[in-house]
C-alpha cells in the first residue's frame, strides 16, 4: 500500500523532466518512458487518485488533451 508520503514524492518530482506535469522542456508528454506525463497519470490513476483529490492531476489531464488533434475521431 502506498502512503501519502509516497504519493507526495511523485508530485514533488513534477519538474523532473524539465517542465510542469512531468513533461519535457520541449513539451513532449510521452517521454522519457517511466516518468512522462502519461506514465505518471496512469500510475496516479492506478493508485486510485482522481482530479478531485489533487488539482494538479486535472491540470496535467488538460495538458494531455491540448495535444488532441481534430482527426482523433477518424477511426
């Protein structure tokens, strides 16, 4: 079981890749593998956290959705 201290350690590393929400300075939200924005959001979700628990999660999700393109529904 993860403690609040463990979860806080994830949030304390938010700028580990150079930019907010675990993204890189060049805006890449997909790498590096294991500590990217998407990977971190998956881990936080697996831990049972939601946007209502921590506002930073909602902001990170908004960043991910900002990369959505109009052709996303073509499949």
